[in-house]
């Protein structure tokens, strides 16, 4: 996502949330009072933890940007479905866009899912592929290893990503493993295969109509052919890739819908269950919380059909 056009959500005074598009006008968005009350009630429950207690492998330093973390938003116990969703924000691998984080975590909480917002390491901090994939893989293992403590089911651990975060999610969907049964670390014994994936206007290919900023931040200025191939998810789909929900807009010129179509075609060829929605209207970054867009209802329908993953 280009920072000059990226929409995001900020909390404002008097319980008003403002949806802002840089270089354009600001649109105030009023949430209903019941949702605002719920957001305020559950806000204190968020907890932040590092995904590696003893430091991340390959860390370039000891600052905040060198320490991948999880922000944990637990679903209310009385409506929890046992579903866990690991959420990856977009930002071209140069940042984490706030509008794709906490607002969606809170919304998913109200539909029974506990959400784990991953702050993965970034290309802008000097981290190249596959560091980000390592961060997400570790997170899936960590959530499964603490499933009982966090009141989630280890066979209901999914991943969700926007834009470059969608690329990260798709990368894991085609490159997971079953874990290392001989590891001394109980977390590393767990599988990192997601049980489902949600991809929102994802970057997919590093070869076909690539998003150049994401590619540069992820792979550097002169990536090898091998790294371009490995980081192009449409070329690496396998028969055991998890079921995917994908959506995009035709008017997206920053990350063209071709990315989602390429991935969906590869999933269908491999006979992987998938659902794809291609909406006509909306630029890249459309459909954030506080705006009216059908993708959220379509996602709820898909998740409910999959053994009630969401309420």
C-alpha cells in the first residue's frame, strides 16, 4: 500500500472515528453506540508479548523494530467459537497500517474469534525475505502451543492479511511445515499450517504486475530469479494449501486484481477450496471498518459455513 494514498482509521474526540485518505478530504464516521461501548469495554483486555522470548533469530538489533510481537485480543468467553485469527497488516513491508489492525481485531472479537495482531519485522528496518515468513510461522506455532491457555482450538487457527500482509499470509499458505518433533522448544514442535486464510486485496506475485515498493522492501533492489519465484505465491500452491477467502476490487490500480485472480486460479488447479470476490468499485485499501462494503458480510457467511468459525 502506498503511504500517499493509504486510508486508515484514527480515534477522535467525542466517540467519533475519522476515516482519512491522505491527499483527500476526511470523512467522519460515526459508529453505533453499542459498538463503541463494546470497544471501550474490551480495550483493556489487549496484551502484547514477544513471539520469541529469548530474542528473534537474525535480529539486527534490540530496538522495537527488531522484536516481532503479538497484540492479543481475546474474544468474550460467552461468544467465543474457539477460532484464532492471526492478523497481518499491510504497508508495503515498510510499515504497519493501523486501520487494518485493531479495528478489525475488535470486530472479529464480537463474532467469536480471538485475534492475534502480528507486528512482523519490516524491510524498512533491514529485514528481507524470508524473515517475515519466519515471524508468521512462529506465531502460528505459538498460538497452537498455548491454545488451552488462550481458550482457542488448535484446529481453528487461521491467518488474515491486507495488501502486503496478504502476501505474507499467502506465502505461509504455500510453504508451511509440520513442525520439528525433535526440537527442544515446544513451540517449534507445532505445525505452522493455517487452517484457513483470508486475503484482502493481497500482493501475490513478484513477477506478474508486481507492486514494486513491496518487492523492493521484501527482496531488495536486485532480487535473484530464485527469490522472485519463491516469493510469488501463485507459483507455489500445493494440494494441502488451506482453504482461502480472497477479495479485491477492479478499480485497484496500486495492486491490480490480477494478483488475486492468479492465486485463485492456482488454488482451483490444485483443488484447494477457495472463495473469491471481485468487486467493481473501490481503490486499494477500500472497505475499512467504519465504511459500508459487502466484503465483511461475505466473509462472515463463508466463515459460518466452515463449521461456525465465526458467529
